[in-house]
C-alpha cells in the first residue's frame, strides 16, 4: 500500500506559520526551518514579556510616587510606610495616577499621612 500523507493539512500548517512570520527580516520570513525557529522564539519572548510588563509597570508607578512624595518632603519608603501604618489601602497604580494627573488629591493623601 502506498504511503499516505495529508499534504493539505501540512501545507495549511506551513501557510499559517509563514503568515505569522511575514514582515520579518531576511530568511526568517520565507525559509520554512528558519521561519519556524523565529516563530517559536517569538512566542517564547511574548510569553515571558507578558509577565515582565507587569514588573516594569510596577517599577514605573514606584518612580512616579517617589518623585511626587519627594516634592512634599518625604521619600517613597517613608510615604508607603506611613500609608500602611494609617491603614490607607490605595494601590500603587492609583497613587501614581493621582501623582501625575491630580497633584491636589495626592497632596491631600500626603497631608493625611503626615
């Protein structure tokens, strides 16, 4: 009996992957083995960086809160320590947004903490 290969499905798989690598540089876009490796590596980076994004945003919020707190004569660590001591539960994301877009509200929080 002759060997049966499902070339329709195989071609569809390759076509799908080549569509994903469209726009990449050099052989990464048109040579199957190189494109497959580039695609897999890209998916690994995407998976990893979805987690890294959360870390980098938290770091950005902390920098913004620190800058705003220092304008009111307090460091970030002292400010956060006093926030926790007063049982004021505001996320860093909200604090950073207040520090950037609503300095009066942030100043009121600093006064409440002092």
